[in-house]
């Protein structure tokens, strides 16, 4: 209470409402990988520096274009016409540039990018692994990202042990910070699964509920990248030495146009993690983080690189020993959709589903940041009531939005805080205020069973 010493009229405003909880964003991915450049004001000033990017145009401004690998075109012609033409387009080695376009095309928004180096690529897998791990370490100090994506984790340069070390580092960071989730790719996702299928399960070790893996790669609508000067396209005519495509545009217009048309028949295959990051962001924006990022059509995707049957998906979705679930991408009626919604912890009834884990991450982070005002406040009933009230108001709103199951808020959640409930006298003496929150999060209808029977004629 203030002390009044001068006669007069004083106005005091009494705070009635508890503080509100400001919800954190749930889908801000951070992408780690190699880029053409890393420049804001000077060369390499963005190298190993997490940088906010809000559009593909901004990514190009800071980090350049996708990797333009050499494309060989062989032309056979007579004096009158071209008799045959064939192009050799290698698999994209460094995927980040192309992956970023697919992320924004599929609904992605604000994200972070960490460039770990520039093209041309290193020749040693250990060098690539060290760079990607350093990029992950740079991300750890950033508080805002909620998703980790490393599209280049499946690089051929990386050995199986390298891949395992990298994905385990991703899962470890998520489990340590408890505010982010890893979207992982399956190594060799552009080829049919082995027999018996492995799906890189041996590499996925650690806190499995903090990550989800996707298979197979996707064939996108993007053609192989041709540089502005077209110098990465080499054309050999009638067995002669190959020459760059660009200078042929004038004197050899027919060959030039035929080569461009042939290259347009080829499409880039990419790991699905960046596409899925876009799906996560779009689903969170339209429906909420509690909606599973599944049964969603993928944009600018022609088809999965491997078409799976129901029996093959069963082997991916359920692994009986350790329960490491792999989410698959399927093609139905010409539409490529996400047909899986599980974390890697497929046997865990608490954290089996991606939406449940990510909803808890969002609520935990939002409540943690919004209750910071209570630190050093008196550990008494007034503070307990304010904290309990603000959390209950927030969770009631989530229940109304459909995130929590239950006919009433009482059925959907509970918040406990008080002496004799979550604390004893010793807790108060030692400065601890314990708050216990229980949530009944909605879960996806993964298996819908329709039962039909004959109805007997009654008249």
C-alpha cells in the first residue's frame, strides 16, 4: 500500500484480470546446409549464422541459387534434322536451394537458414558431417526455431555412420531444449526398400518422440537447374567435343532449343523433409498444431519416387521390436499425399503421434515464457491464484478451438498449484512453486473402421 501524507483525492487502479499467455509460434523451421553464397553486406558474413528468411526471393538474395550441376546433352543430326538427342542429369547433390523452394511452395513462411559452406562441394564425407554438425550447434542458441530440417543429411558423400551421427545430434538437441522437433529423411529414399526393409531405423537412436521420419523421396515439378549463363549444360554434336549451351543460342538455334526441350523432360527428386516442413507450417496456420500434418496433398510434386503398397506401408508404419515408425508418402488417384502421422516412438502410447508431441511443446514453451513474471513474487495464495487463472484461461481457449478432448473444460484439462496440492512447507521454504498441468489432447483417427451388415427385409 502506498503511503499518503498530503490531504487530497488519490486514484488507484486495481488489477482484476490475471496476466494472459502469449502463445509462441509452432512452425518456424531452421534449415541447415550448403548454399551458393552467404552474403548480406560482405562475402561470407552469413556463414554459420542463423538468418531469418521469409520468402524464396529473400533466400535467393542472401544465399543464391540451387546447385547447377553439369548436364550433358548428346545430339546426333544430319544436314536436314536432329535424329536423336539425350540428356544426362545427375541427382542433385546439395539439396538446400531446391528444398527451400519446395518449402515455400507448400505453405512455408518465416524460417531460419544456416549456411555451412558454399558450392562446389567438399570431397570428403567427414568434412560435410563436421560442417553440418557445426551448423546444428549454431542453431542451439536460437530460441525461436521449433523445427530442425537438414535436407542434405542423405548426401551420398555421407556414410551410414555419418548419417547416424547427424540425425542423433538432431534428436539430442530437440530433447535437450524441449522446444523443437526434428523432421528426418530416410537414407536411400529414392530407391525401393531393401528386403527386409530397414528404412534407416538403426540410425534413429535417442529421444524418438522428438522426431519423425519420412519415406520416400518425391519427384518434383522442378527441372534441373540451369545457370544464368547456361555454362553447366555441355552439348556434344555428332561426337565432337562438348561445348557450353549458351553460345549455341544464336548460330545453332535448333540444337539449342532441342537441348532445352530435352532437359525439360527431367525432374528433380528431393528428400521430403523440406516439403513436410511446409506442410507443418500450413497445417498449423489453417487448423492448429493439434491437427496431424497428414492426408495433405503435396504441391509441385509429381509423384513419390517409390510407389508403396499397403503391405509395404505396414512394414514402415509398424516395427514390432522397437516400434520405430516411418511415415510414408503415397500416391492416390494421381495425388501425392502424406499418409502417416507418427513420431519415431511408434510404441509409445503417450508420444506416438506428431500432433500430440508438438502440441505439448507449444503449450510448455508458451506457459514457461508467460509465467516468467512470477519469479521472485511472493510464494503465496495470491500468486498461485494468478498463475492458475492465466493457465486455465489459456487452456480453455485451446479447448474451444478443438485442441483438447472433453465435453467440458473440466474433462479437458486441470491446473493445480497450491500448498497441500503441489507443494509442501519445505517447497515454500526453498523457494519452489510447483504447477501441475494435465491435458487431454485430441488424437488422430488413424484407423477408421466401417462395419457393414445386411438388414433383413421387414415388409
